[in-house]
């Protein structure tokens, strides 16, 4: 899997993921969708790769090299 997420992107996704899970659990009802999105955000942050970035060639990761 190609890593295409930078540090700032991972931090934002982690915060939004935790917030989504907390909202989903606290509010119930149709907020389970927020829980699902939160889980996906946490998962993509953990592996440093966003599958939706791949077809568009997007990368928020810094370029390495000279």
C-alpha cells in the first residue's frame, strides 16, 4: 500500500475519527454513520494511506530526496 498522507493530514483524520466515534456512541440513532466514518478515518490514519487519493494522484506526504 502506498503511503500518501502527511503528518497534518493524519492528525486531522485522527481527531475527526475520534469525534465521529464519540458522537455516534453518545447520540445513537442515525449517528451510527458518524461512527462508521470515524472508524474509516482512524484506519486510514493508522496506515498512512487514503484509497480515495490514489486514483487522483493526491499525496499530502512530503517529498523525500534531493
